[in-house]
C-alpha cells in the first residue's frame, strides 16, 4: 500500500524532468520559428517601403524640376541607386479654359496642365520578391 509520504524513486523523477525539459525546448523552438517568420516578413515590407519612398522622392523631384516639360515623352527613367532604376509613365492632361471674374471684368485664362507620373506595381518589386498580385500602381500628379 502506498501513502503520500513515501518518496518517489530517483529514476522516475529524472524521466519526468527530462520529458518536461523536452516539451519546454519544443515550445521554445516553435515560438522562435514564429518570431523568425514575422521578422522576415517585416524586413520584406521595410524593403518594399524603402523602394516606394525612393520612387516617390524621384517622381516629386522630376515633377518639380521639369513640370509640363515632361509632356514631350511617354516615359522617364528614375535613377534610385547606382544599380537600380525604374521607368515611370507620363500622362498629361489638356489645359482647360477658366473664366475668372474680378470687379465686373471677366477674363478667360488657361489653367495649368495636369501632369501625372505613374509607376506600375510590378516595377516596384525588387529582384527575388514575389510579385504583388493586388498591388496598386503608384501615381503622383500635379493636381493631387
């Protein structure tokens, strides 16, 4: 007959502790694998965001410096780094006539043309990235 006051055998205790340690190592390794996956996704998103930021910066610079002078071409090349460049499509609107009235005098003036620069979503991907199925094109326009 066994009672609660009897000590357990040393072998049984060592086996229980080993099993508990193995379970703890398994749980720790699963958590570490999950964190590694999350970290890799964060790094990929950070890299894509950096490319988008560089593209937007170049588009703004082109729009500010050249403005309506970009309307003569259908595409422009954006130099993002020494070995990285992307193409942007140029779309220009027509200059609408606007009637402006001041002090009883109405004048017809030509409004500024809209200049739109866009980069396809697939062009924003780096080599080795999965192409974004649902990615939206990046558009920067003078009328935003």
